[in-house]
C-alpha cells in the first residue's frame, strides 16, 4: 500500500498527538490499528481452524506450527488487495489465509462461521487488550500520582469553594482525595468490565445453524474456540454478539474521562493569576503567548478538557450502535470504526493529566493567604454551630449580622465579634468545653478549622495506592 507522511493525515491524533506521545500511540496502534485488526482477525480464524482440527483428532504440534506460521504471514496489504476482488473484508482475509496453509486443512478455514463471528470476537480481543495493556496502566499511573499528592498535601490549608465562593476551610490534599476516590472506583470498574467482553461462533443469525451441520453440540465447539482466545461466549447472539458488554465498558471509560476533565477544570481555575494556588510545570524554552512573553498558561489542563469536549459526545454513537434491525444490519459499519479514535483521545488525556499531576507545583503560601482573605469570615459556620450548641435561638442571625458588618467595614471577623461581648463570651465558653482556644484566637486561625480533611486525605490516598498495587499484580 502507499505510505504517507504523517503530516498528510487528516486526524490530529495521527500527527500532532502521536508526535507528542509516540510511546503511548505506538502501544495503541499495536492493538487497535488497521494492521492490528487484520492480525487479530487472522488469529481468530487460526483459533477456529485449530478447534476444528482438535475436535477431529487431527491437530498435531507440527500442524499447529504450520497454522501459526501461515497466520503470521498474512499482511494487511494482501488482504486489501484481495478485497478489491471480493468487496468483502473477511472473505478476502479467508482467501489469503487459506492459500498459505497446507492443502489438507484449507477446507476447514472459516467453517461454520459468519463474518461477524470473526469480527465481533476480534473486536472483543482488541478492546480487552487495549484497555488492559495500555489504558489501565496509564490510569493506574495517574491514580498513583494523585494518591501521592493527596497524602503529601493532606495538611496543606486551603479554602473550600462552593459556587465559586469561599466556603469553609479544608486541605488541598482533601480536595485531591475527591479525585483519588472517584477515579479509583472507576478504574476498578473498568478493570472488571474488561474481563466481561464476549465473542461468538453462533453463525449467520446466532442459532448455530451452520455448526449444526458438522457437530452435535455446536455450543461446546463455540466454548472451545473462544476458550483458546480467552473470551467468554455471548449468552444470546444474533448475527452479532450482544453489544452491552462492550457498551458498558466504553461508558465506564467515559465516566473516568469526565472525572479527569473535572480535575483538569479545577486545576485550571486554581492557576488563575488572582488565585495562583498551583502551577503546571513549564519548560525552560516554553512560550505561553506569541505576543505576551510573561504568560504561563495551564495549557495541559486545558488540553485535557478540550479532548473531553471532542470525545465525550461520541458516547451517543455508542448508544446508537446498540441497536441493530432484526438479526443484523450494517448501520454501525462506519460509526463503529471511530471507537478507536475515542480510546486514543481518552488515553492521551489520561497521560497528559498524569504529567500535570507529576509536575504540579503547590503554592502553599498563596493557599493560606487566600484562606485568610475574608478576614475569618469563612469561620461563620463554626460560630453559628457553637452559638446554637450554647442555646442561642438566634445563632444563625447573630453570625450573619457579624459577617455582614465585617464585610461592610472591611474588618476581620474577630474585630466585629469584639463589639458583641455576650456573643464572644458564649463562643469562648463553648470552645473551652471542647478544649479549644478562646474565640479571639480560634477565629483568627481559620486553617485550624478543617474537620477530618487531613485524615480523610491520608486514608483515601493510602487505600487507593494499595488497591492500585494489587491491580498491577493481577
């Protein structure tokens, strides 16, 4: 076939993104490219041939070696050339494979199978191998970096934010532990679903018509064939293997994609000039703007969000490909091919986010300064709780009045509190009962009011680090 310069490719995945991460994309290509798909389909045909020979007592070590050699000699170029005549991809592949085999076994090639038996089984293998061999290692690497960050920054004070407004204090490690937990759960689900993909050898409408001409128990033949490939049989096939196992896996991958995009958004916002709590790594010669030399843009976090925007809507076509008229139609013949691009986009986003987390600089001083920006107003919540526990029925209104006064007069919350000695005394009394400093001191140190943030960050980081270690071993 004609080779082409990568910069003549239409998809940015095959030039810009490939060049930015050649190791990742080469690993995906080895499992998902057109060449890989041809190799996998031949591998499936070879497994079917070996199954026929084994069930007939004819499979010898020498013949098995001949079959493997013939399968390894089939090239995508030959198959594509043959397809110009057949106008059918699987028949073209079968014809090329047959010619490379010993004459005495050629008649058994593709026996009892329909094209979808080979294609759907091959797709299950390709998806499984791409997820387990490429996507899961990248995701586990990202999760481990997040675990390290959560534990390392477990004690780092940060203001919590809801609706973009300062809420109550927490720690940066706790904020990252959110993603440790969410992504960790999703990774485990992806791993589980990757082991649940199905193939088939049930024939043209799924009722084993063709195999019934050769065997009394065609389902036993199917199980033996798929067992060679490490794939489960579909419980009920039409001409197609049931689509839900692959659909569920792709949907869970999209759940993980959304989690990673959410993390990217949070980190991008924390890098705003006026917030400046974290920074992505920035190369010595890197440029943030063609006209503003001072710029250091959070471009990798933005890239991750942008990849999610491009790929997430493709989930609609995954759902649409779930539907096929009667026993089969070909309305998924084009749309199904773009699953490969989706997986590549997701892999690149996950790898980029791992790079961001690994090189993230945390500005602890700025985090503390931002926490104290409201002059202690973020401690309105404990003031309200302490007053209510002291028996003040108007606790919420008292604290609301104090915070409004502090804000209007631009004074610290503690200064406003001094104007209400009765309220301050009630607060100090309750604090003393809890073994805490008096109100003036307590409300001047908002970083001390963090609940279980530090403990939760450490426990989740350690929990998911151990879980990822077990997944790697498995």
